[in-house]
């Protein structure tokens, strides 16, 4: 693996984790009685940007290197299901995340006053932030399973 | 900016994301079952996964102004419903995709 691909793979992991942490911060921030809209707006933007960057870095690594050099190793190894189930599901379920993150950011960007006064909107945003975080964690765990299957 | 317009924009984003979630689920499964579509994605976008992601992004971005013009909705009740529709469609989509690949693995 070239140096660039190593950097991209590591960046993909750290950017994804940073996106999950920011999304978790939004989720937890919404659970508070007195919310800080400024903090939530910033955290949701950070989450969106990190997920988009993780998509780009991971996507380049996946399209250029994974299919040619890693997939075959996993499929001919002891854990072919790691690719056939977890990688296939991971790479497609990931697509949901940036769009969810974009909607959450838009809610905080445009409806900052509403979210403070309307508990129902706060609850809906909390559900979406929670779902984004949980999907991110599921995808991270899938990544660990896939990495383990290569060894 | 007026609150009505802000709700219209948020509604457009929520509906667009919900439709995109349906597209992602559909194209993932259909491309796996239909080699012609998978090959088209591969030939057009260099990789089927890049093609799916690119098309999902285009659909999401293109639908926002389209919904704002043809289906503008400034009702907060509608926004709350649309956000929950997005929430459930994403969960169903993720479960369907995971279930599909489990089924495909054990079928072959």
C-alpha cells in the first residue's frame, strides 16, 4: 500500500470517529433541559463536514485499493462473510449518514429559535442525531470486523 | 428570513433526504441483482459504489430546490412528520440492506 493510501485510510477512520463524536455531542446536547443552540449548530456542522471528508478519503481508498488488494484476501480467507456481509452492508449503509447530518445541521441553522421553544422539534432532532450516531458506531464496528478478517 | 421560509427549507431538506434514503436502498439491492445496472454504474462512474454515492448526492441536491418550488410546505406539523418519516425510512433501509447481504451470503 502506498503512503498516500495509508494516510487516506487512517484519515477515513479518524474523520469518521470525529464525525461520530460530534454527532454524539449533538445527541447529548439535545438531552439537556437547557440547550445551547450555538454549540449544537457548531457540533452539527463539524459532524457533517467530518462525515463528508470521511466519505471522500474512505471512498478513494475503497475504489482504488480495497477491491483489488483486500477483498480477494478476505473472500479466500477464513472469514469471507466479513466482506460479503459486513463490508457490503457498511459501504452502502454509510450513504445514509451524510444526508442525515445535513438535515440535522439545517434544523439548527434555520430553526434555532423554534428548537428552543418546541419540544417536539427538539425530540425529532434528537432521534435523528441518535440514529446518525448509532449508524456511525455500527459502521465503525463493521470496519473493525473487516480489518480483523484480513489478518 | 421569515420563519415560514425557514420551515419550507427544512421541509425540503427532510423530504429530499427521505427520498434519497429510498433511492440508496433501492439502487443497492437492484444493482446487486441486476448486472446490467451494476456494469452501467461501473462503466459510467469508474466504480459502482462511486456511481451510487454520486447519484444519491445529485438526487439529494437537485430535489431540494425542486421541492421548494413544487411542494413548498411551511407547516411545522408537516416538518415534524417528514423528520420522523426520514428517521424510520433510514432505519428500514439500513435493516433491509443488511438483511439483503446476509440473505445473499447464505444463498450462495
